[in-house]
């Protein structure tokens, strides 16, 4: 009776829970890295560091260079974090897919290994 309940859960709700857990882990990873916010603010200055242009052409050029460098630093940091997030999500997707594929074989594999292990 217990074995039948286990098999019924394993190939029914258990399999679905595994897929749901994989989806939840991916979503949490995306939110942990703040992917939507990073993508939306990709070209904004780093830490909102903006130099206001002063009077004169020299001050204007200096402010433009400072602001461009700030945007480049912000872009570089954000793109590295986004790439890391996408790499982590890719690895998690592969691991989750492997788990979902191997899931139905595990009970059979357990029985086969128990039988093979006996003398």
C-alpha cells in the first residue's frame, strides 16, 4: 500500500513539484540579481554620479567626459552582473532539466541497484 502511494506520488504530484521548484529557483535567481532593474537601467550613470556642466567650454567638456565615464562604468558593472545572472540561470535550467528527465528512472534504478547488489 505504501509502495503504491509512493509510486502514485512520484509519477504524479512529485514530478510536477520538481518542475515547479525548478521554475521557482529560476525566478528567485532572476530577482536576486535584480535582472529587470539592471536591464532597465543599463545605460544610466554609475551610482547616479553626474557632473553638472559649469560655465565655459572647458567645464562643459570636463562634465561630458565625467558623465560618459560614469555611464561606461555603470554599463560595464551592470553587464557583468547580467552575464553572471544569465550564466547562473542557464546552469540552473540545465540542472533542472536533467532532474526532470532523470526523475522517472530513479525508482527503477533503485530497484535494479538493490537487486544487482545482492549476492
